[in-house]
């Protein structure tokens, strides 16, 4: 039995290595980000967490199959941490897997500001970050690719004019927003995919470590979601991770 398990694990790891090699088909990602993506291991995602992610995969797949635009709005309370990390990594993974017509957004039940450690964490991961306004709610340019338009990051309410008004999926990234907003106007679907808040470690020696930990978790899960999409554009079928 142990030999069988070992063989299955070896096959799964070899499949993952091959798949990562095959899917590096877009050379325009910034090199540090691409190297980080290659280090991710979606096999670490527990099966129960994959069940939580499945509705988002299904939504994206349905849009791809119908050749329709895919709009994803990641929502948390303050639109300052988890929702921005989710927006940025989802847009990046769509590019990595060559899933076209993906437009990622973020919003909150209230507007505050993008927390500076989020920008620093993304910069340490290889994103090019530029602060293009310096008021109480700064606007950031977040560049993940040599050729693609940068993501514009700033805190906003979920119904801000910057965000879509209809034909989008609302992803609730924190339990408070999930509880406070049982209905999202204009959303085709509302899917809770909540993450632990790194805010709990603000102004502690573990702050940078915990923000990076949350960023890597979100990156890994968005990698998994987009790796499951069958698309004629990306030329590959989804892979089943153990």
C-alpha cells in the first residue's frame, strides 16, 4: 500500500512539473512573478478548500465556454487588504494561463485606503508598484506584465463607478462582508471565499511574514482555479491535482 501511495504521489508531482512547464506560454509576465508562480504548489490546498473554490471555477468555465467576458469583483469590508490581493493575483493568473477577457475588480462595504503593507508585499513578489496619487486614499498602478495594462488599486465601495454594475460574480473575501452583504446588486452569482485577515499582525514583528503568507495562499488558490479552465485559447486541458 505504501508503495502504491508513493507511486501515485510521484506521478502527481511529475504531472505538476510538466504542467507548469507547458503552461508557461506567455513570456510577458514580469520575471520575478513568473518565478514565484513556478514555486507554488496547489497540492497543498486541502480538499475541503477546493470545494469552496469550485463555484468560482465553474463560473469562469461557463463564461469561457460561451466566449463571454468574465468579470470578478472581490469584496471585503474595507477594500484594503484581502480583496486587493485577490484581485491582483486573479488577474495575474488569468494572464499566466492565457484565459482571455478576464476583468478583475475589488470593493468594500466602505472605502478606506489600500494598506501600505499590501503594496509592499506585492512589490516584494515582483510586481511594479507606483503610487500615482498621494491623498488619504492613494491610487496605485500595479504592473504584473510587460505588455498588459496595469491594475489600478485604491479603496472603493463595491458599487463604485469604477466597478461593474452587472454581469459579474461577487467573491466575498472576508466573513464580515459575507455576513453584512447577503445580496450584491447586479451580481450574477455571490460566492464566499474567505481568508484570514493579516491585519491581526499589523505593527508586530510578524507583520511582513503574515502578509506574505496570505498573499502566497491567495496566489496558490487562484493558480488552482485558473489551472482548471479548459480553453481553446490556452491550448491545454485542466489537470486534476491530488
